[in-house]
């Protein structure tokens, strides 16, 4: 049991990697999204930006916090 736990720890640590800044655009590609539902993703992003009441890191224009973007 100890060897299995040790193997799992090593596998988890080995899967972590630092991604260079010039290659992060590929990871942000919509094709790399976990979900296929683009409408649901849009709804969640709108809800998030509305709750924040300011422009987020996505480069979209800021709304007034009322949901009327």
C-alpha cells in the first residue's frame, strides 16, 4: 500500500509543468475547453463579469454591474 501511495505522489508531481509565456495562448484556445457548450460558457462569463462589476482579464468592456453589457 505504501508503494502505491508513493507512486501516486510521484505521478502527481511529475505531471506539473511550467508553461512558457509564449505558449500559453495555445492553452487558452477555445478548442482546449473542457465543456463543449459555448452558450453555457458565455452565460457563466457574463454572470462572473456582472458580479465583479468591472472588466475582467478577458479584455471585454466593463459593464455597470447590472448585467446590461
